[in-house]
């Protein structure tokens, strides 16, 4: 409902406007009445109406002066002025101040309704444009976040040699990092109560702690591994705050929770194009038993100061490993690419491209192949009906299951069972 405020020094005019118009039909509600400009301003502050119908000539503060104050309070409010023919100059002034339109005294009900309806239409159009702008802004922000994640991934694994292009993208994402340290976090000894929500909460706790004194850029490597790039223009603050806060936080968490948190922190870095070196250094301090080492080829004796050749085995495959492991464990559920992208904290487009590159298959085909392999095993057990097997492998429609099964095996479930089951 649109809120309407009626302002006129004559009570009979206010009552007439309130009763002769079918406000419900216009989806409007008269939220208040005022007898002069001063009272109108106070009601605007209280009710924030969408529309005001206001007399241009009133004792005390007139309509013109009231419009100036009202527009300062709410520029979006549609103001319709009430005026007689002799008030033409006043009407011009009101229009210049931002009044939407005017209604002459006296006017037919249909004329009043037409003006109000046009005001409503403009309100709707403005809301639509605002929503479009908000959507564009959100999409732009999402795109920036996705690009920032991609850049940080590429820099962490040193996977590009196009320095000029990366530099431009860093500016686009506002990644202006001069002094930094890399912190690698790993959470182990997990139990069933340690949900992804709780793990994310712990990650956020690290982020918020560092954020108090420094700029922080976080990257989720997997459900229990997080990397933070901590930056500050003041090197002393960077060196003192990060290490001290990190030790305090880990000690507190390890005392109060059953699981264990390990962390490695790098030395001071300045060149973002050597981020992978400091990432490896942080992971090295986690120790040789760290799961990171499954995907990082770290020299245990020293960290090379020389910039390395692109090595995609740093943690891109870790993202794919996480995805594949998740699919193998949860194939019975309805899984989408978007959900997996959120799980890995990267964009769906980026995950799709990376998944195809690393596995040679698209996401849907890979998931379907897992399901069909599981279905083949269940068919060989000869204990279930076809629709039960379909449901057990995450395909809720038995007809669609049969179609997919034939696509990947060349046989219907019935033919496969007759061929391979004794």
C-alpha cells in the first residue's frame, strides 16, 4: 500500500479528499492529515509517505515553504499541490521545487485519480530502475569478487606469465597490496559435530581478528583449509599484530574445541607476483604432515628465492579433488554446479572451466558417470527394482534414469541386468 498524506487548512477539503477517492482501489492508504506546513513536516518525519497532496496557500507555513523542507527529508516523495486558478505563479514555483503535479480546486474525482495514478506509476518505474541498478551493482560486485578470487588463485600458484594483464586486473579489483604476510590455516581432528557452518565461523573469526588492524583477503582452499593474505602499509604493525594475534587465537580455539587448528605464517613480502613463494613458506611451517603437502611440492631444506615456472599442482587440483571427493560421497543428493562453486568459494563459471580442464569432462557428465557406475553395481546385486536404484543414486525420475543409463552404457538397465547378472 502507498502511504498518502493530505495537507490542507480546511477540514472539509481534507475530509472530502479522504472519502471521495477509492484509495483501496489505488492500493493507497491515507496515513495522516495536517492543517499546515509545519504539521505536515512533522508527519513526513513520522510516516515517510510515498505521496503528499498539499494545499499551496495555508496560514503559517504555506505549501511552497513546506515543499522545500519535505524534499530535504525525502526527495522521492511525490508531492501533488492543490491550487486555484489564481495561484498559477505559486504552481510554477512548486513545480520548480520538485512537485509532481497539481490538482485544481475544485476538481472531478476522475481528475484526482488520474494524477494520483500517474504518481503511482512513476513510483513503480523508479523502484524498477532502482532494482535494476541494484542488480547491476550486485552483479558487478560478484564479478569483482570472482575475479579477485581467480587472481589470488593464479598468484598463489604462480600460474601465469602475463604480468601486464594481471597488473591491470589487480587495479580493476582494487587489490593494492604493498606489505603482506600469508597465513595458512588447517583444521584437523574433525568430528561429526564440526559442520561446515562452524568451520566457516572459525574462518570468519580469523578474518575478523586480522581485520581489526590490517587489510585481509581470504581464500577458502577446502572445507577445512583457509589462506589469508594480510596487508598493512605499516610494516611494524603487520609484523607485530599478525603473529601475536594468531598465536592467541589458535591457543584459545584449541583449548575450547575438540578439533585442532594449525597455522603457518610467512615472512614479510612486498611483490604480489611472488605470492606463491610466501604461500609455500607458510605451508612449510605447518609441518610435513599437513594435507597441503599433498598438493604442494615444497623443498624441505629451503624456499627458493627465484620465481618459479607456472605449477598448476599447487592448489588448483586441490579444488578439483575437493569437488570429486564431495561428488563421490554425496552423489545420492541433488548436487548443482552452483552449490559446488559455493562449497569451494569460487565462481560457477570458473569451477566449470577448471573442472573440464583438469578432468577432461564437464561437471554434469562426471556426476552422471559416478551415478551410473553406482547403479551398475546395484543392478549386479539383483536386490532392487529399477526405480529404487534410480532413487538410490540421486536420480528421482525412473524414466530419466533409464535414458541416462543407456546414454552412458549403450544399454537399458534391463538389458544390462540380463547381460551381466547371472
